[in-house]
């Protein structure tokens, strides 16, 4: 099986090449990514706890799912694919915004991503892929905001950055 590749991009989100995912993270090169936030009808976000076997950030809590687009795949297509692979369900997704961030990890890898943030709605229980996801839970938006302040060590580095952007976006938009 071929190693997963990411799409290297410039700051305008224009593709400039492909590279193996691990190499892009080792070299901290800017690449395209996406983050999905699933909300229920109580305005709670579905969080996932990353599986213990993940090569970085194992057992930390993060947004519903996130990953990288593949060549010739739109952000929405990628979000739907990965949501189904990790959480076992499919919903319509809407892209809210995109932004660039950089988050280094203790293991020498760095996330340097142009992240497309998407939202979808779901009111049932997921069927999680235990190779990817250890656990999941619903949390209120304000509850997450407070918990990140009190317990930042239990959340992924990128989630803290992305959630702050998401939180301010929904406050401005009143989603």
C-alpha cells in the first residue's frame, strides 16, 4: 500500500506538490488539511479521543475528525471520507473558513497546515474505528472553552488553536 501523501500548498492554498505525510511533518512544510466539527441539536460538539496507537498526540481529545485532503479531492469530499472512516457516519458538511497555523510536537514533528474548518450536524452515536479513536463524547461549546483553559494538557495542540478560531467564528456568526 502506498504511503499517504499530503498536498503541499502556498499561502494562497495553491498546490505546489505532493509529499509523504510523515516527511511533510518532519520538515514542517505547509500543506492542506481539514478539521470537522459535528454538532448536535443541543449545540454540543462531538469530540474524539485519539487512539492510544497514534504516532503523535495519543489519547488526547480533539475535534470530531481531522486529516488531509488527497490529490483531486475537495475539502468536503475529504471531510466526509474521513468522518466515515473514523466515526462511522456520514452527514452533509459546510466549510466555514480556512486559516494557517503551525504547531510543533515533542517528537520533532510539526503540523504546519492550511486548515479548512467544516461543520456538520448529527444527533446519534458514532460507530468509532478503534484503530483511530479511543473514545468520544458530546460537550457544550462553552464547556469546552472552559475545560481547555483548566486542562490544556488533555487536548491536542491543533484543537486548542482551531477551537479558538471556531469559537470566535460562531460567536460572530451566531451559528
